[in-house]
């Protein structure tokens, strides 16, 4: 069985990243990222775990 895991990380104005949550669904990961954009967090990065267990950047969502 093949499945993917997405990690959503929030980034504050100083560039510090914090793990928001993980999801098996990219649509849910995007929703989590958008909901995490607040006055404190200026962007969210969605990573996908590849077959080697390493994280690959999928998408960056920036606060407008």
C-alpha cells in the first residue's frame, strides 16, 4: 500500500518554524496551513515525506 504524509509548518516573522500538524491528505494540509496564518505566523510550508523518509517542499502559503 502506498500512502503519503504531509507536514504543515508555520513560519513566524523571525523565520522560526513550528510544526502545526500532519495529514495524509494534501487538501487537508492546505486547509491547516491557511487556518494557521495569523498575526504571529506570516507563512506556512507544506512538506511531503518521500520514500526515503526525507521531507520535500510541496507548497508555500503566504499571508496576504
